[in-house]
């Protein structure tokens, strides 16, 4: 920490000196332009232009399997690096194939250049091009359809539809990782608040809701896996009970997301009032199904547990609707 005394010159101008070591370290010299950004907390952020040129990192490639390699790249992507340079004495063809597959799983990440020893990955995505409000709506739309299809696949014993749901999970992952990257960038660079149109605190709640929706999508995947584990179709009355419980969970989820998007406090509170209303019905469905069709009881139990968890994620989203600050569009109806 450096402390400086504010001085006055010319009768009207206030000034402070900058620490020499810090200024030289970030490339500040006489004549260089810096950006001064007032913050809501009353602080003033000083940003040298040279900082934007240092947003790159290097990965020293080793003999990693696909999962480890993917974690190495995704972690740098989420942190917010624009340039990810991957180095090795000689990068093998199978490693290049892995890089291409991993890059395709991340929004805006492209192979910019490559040689025998290096591959340059560049994040071409701009926060202005992907408003988080629109991204969140897209995440919810995909998640809702995945959940509906997963339950339909289970009740109809449709393995093909269940497999299709599992394959769609990658679409959710790509979008949620994009939101995580944007949030990291916002934490690092307060200047982005103006571009994003949201404060860091507001964006935190969008990030939280996106994470909750990703978990809902994961449970749609679990329901689909339970479908693939079935040896035969579930009975019609059991399927009817499960479909009703699924409609309940989907309705709660949809209204929670609507409450968050509109900052509708009344709707959020109405959703939270349902927290204990139908859990007993879920347990009755589980018990009845186990009695009527014991051979399918494990798979049915997975579906009921997932639907209960989805309701819990919906309640978390409703809580976010109550807790999130608003940019002037708070609504109570």
C-alpha cells in the first residue's frame, strides 16, 4: 500500500504522485494516457493502457489425458485470458486433435496460429456481443426442453430421446462457462461494467442463476441415464404420477426464473411459499411406484430425487431474485 498526500496546483487542480516502481512496472511514462474510473463505492480506479496487452498465458504441455488437458485450457479460459499459448518441444498430432475438440467446446475460442512447438488459442468472444441476460434466457430455454424430453423419454422408455438429451448437455456447459469467463473478466477489469451494463454484484447473481440451471440440466442427464438403465417401460399410472411431479417442478423453475429476470419480488415470494407444499406428494409417488413396479424402483427413485433437487434449485433462483440488486427495473406487482 502506498500513501500520498493530495496537493493543489494552479489554485484549482488536485494531484497526487504515482509510486515510481509501480509506474515503471506497468509501462507508465511521461505522456502516457491512463484511464480514471470512479466506482460506486467512492474509490477511483487508475488503469494503464498497457495492462490490456498482458492478457495472455503459457501452458507447458505434458503427457496429459484428455480430461486433464481440458481442465488446463478451461481454467485459463474462465480466468479471462485472451491468448493461451501451448508449448512443447514437439506437439503430437493426437494432442492437436484434443486441442481442437476442447476449443470447439468453448464459445469464441479459436486456434489462431500453430507451429511444431506451439499452438496459439485466442478467445475472440467480446462481452458486448453476449449480454448475460440473453445468455441466461438461452440457458433456461435449453434446460427446460432437456428436462421435458428427459421425463418423456423415461415415461415412454425412449432410449433414443434419452441419449439426445445427454448430448445436449454440452450446449449448456458452453454457455455457463462463457458466463463464468465474463464474470472473471468483470472482476479483473472494472471498466467492463460500462460495457456489460451491470455491476459486479448484479453479474454475480446472473452467474449464480446460470450455475443453478446447469445443475438442473445435469439432473435432466441423470433422468436420461435412468432411462437407459430401465429393462422395460414403467407402468402407465406410475408414468402419469411422474409426469405430474415433473410438471410441478418445471412450473416452479419457470416462475423462479421469471421472477429473477423481472426482479418481481411478489412472484419470487410466491414461489418460495411452495417450498414444502408438494414434497410429500413426491414421496408418495416414490413409495407407490416401488410397490407397483419394484424392478424399476432404483430408476424411479433417481427420477424422483432429481425432480426434488430441481425444485430446490428453483427455490435458490427465487432467493436470488430477492437478493439481487437492480438497475432501476425492480418490479412489484
